[in-house]
């Protein structure tokens, strides 16, 4: 049995985004005592977007984590991004590691970590890359497995987008982890709703969605005082909030492969629902772009309807659809609706601007 196979779902990983102090870790762990926690997580080294941000306490935090294990009995998990991190984690007896999204995106760096792990038997989790690339995610997992690591799991933390939609920090694109599971049968997949949502009040909703789809576990950022957190304060739950989430979480029945057509149908319906949600998000973004184009046309005294552009759109979309085995009439009818709504938005633009200026 894999390290990542719990007796009861979900496999729960929780703890603060960053290990900030001994007291902060202690208070957080004490608040989670008694919860069905498989791994206590904390960021020892934090890859931040901009310099000057809190980037973790480094090796001293490993001493604090050892104290947490001795006092509360929690197994420990940390993120590693350099070979040196791996060596220190092994030296301090950390129980499991995860590779972050910013590292997964770089095959060279993943290979460095795989080389550092070779010859060791420690469970490793691999977060999806920041961009929605299932091949890159799969490749990182394969590199770790090739190094001889037997217990490997994936963590779905969502994908970066130019503009957030649905109030999420990162777009879930559920179909990508579903495809990863299809490619690697039996791979444990956990969801990180903290990074997907970026907002603590949305975490329970995404955690439930992950369980409905059939994920194996959750990684949830939990802090004794989230409002005072040095990193990602908005997305961290308090220990009490984590307890409430677990009490309300509904675990669906497993979907047996090929044994019950209705359960398989329901699974496919869930996948279709997620795709539909993504389509609606994209249509919303498409109409925002249409409104911006309408403003430019108005300022330059151009007509909203541009016949040559419309002919180009229809030709290219039908061609793209045909290559993907989509009926040309279906694509034509769909893009006619999209185009009509785009023109309507562009014609409304001056009216909307006038209303805002009043």
C-alpha cells in the first residue's frame, strides 16, 4: 500500500503556508490536535514572486518542525526546490516532500531534485506547473519515479491566468488533473484549494468539488492567526475553520471501473460541468475583449461590424473546428451567436460610458 493511501479519505495535509516562528507552529499544531491529519505542512523556503518578500526562515525552521513532531506526533512535509533542500530534509528526518509549481515548470530543476533523491525512500508530491501543461506535470512525476521514488503523488493547485475569473486566484481547469489520472492510473491526486481560490471563504467549496470528482486528499493552508500570516494571509484557514470544513465535507462513493454505468455516467457529467464552467469563463473574457475593441472603434470612428474581419473569423474557426472533428455548421452557428453578442456589446459601449460619467 502506498504511503499516500489513507484508511479513510481524504488524505489530509495541513499547516501554515510558512514556518514563521516556533510559537506560530506550536499554536497551529495545537489547534489541529485531534484532527485526522496525515501530514503537517509548512514552508521552510518560500519562492516569492518579488524580492523583499518573506522567503522563509530556512534550516532553523527544521528544528521547530522536529519539536512539533515530538510533541504532537504529526508526520512532516516541506517543499524543496534545490538539491541542498533535499539533503537537509533527509538529514532532519522529514517524512514527505513536495515540489512546488514554480519548480515543476523547469525540467532541469526537477531533474536536479530527482538526482538528489536517488537512493532514498521518501514520499514525494509534485504540484502542477503554473501553466496548464499536463505533459510537463507528467514529465516531472516520471523524473521522480525514475529516480527510484516509489511513493509519488500529484497536487492540483490550479493554473495561472492573465486575469482571474470566478474570483479564483488560480484557475482549476479540472480536466487537466483528470487527464493526468487517465495517463497514470492509480496515481494519488490531492487538491490544494488554498492556492486555487486565494480566499479562505472559497476553500470549502473547492475542497468539496475535489472530493466529488474523486481526488484522494487535500492540502489546506492552516494558520493559528491567518490575518497575521507573513505569506498568503487571505487564503489560510484557522484550525477551527479547518475543523468546520472537515465536518461538512461529503465523501462520495468510489466509482468502480466498468461495474456501474450510472456512477461512471455521473463522473463524466461532473467532468462536463467543469468544462462548461471553463467555457463560460472564456466567453466572459471574450466579451470583455469585445467591449475594449468597441471602445477603440468608437474613438477612431470605425464601424462595429467589419465584414472582412468577420469572414476571416468564420474561415479560421471552421478550419480549426474541422481539424478537431467538429461539424462546420455547428461551429458556424456557434460563432454567429458569439459575433452577434460581440457586436451588441460594442454598440452598447458609448451608452455604458455615458452612464458611468453621469
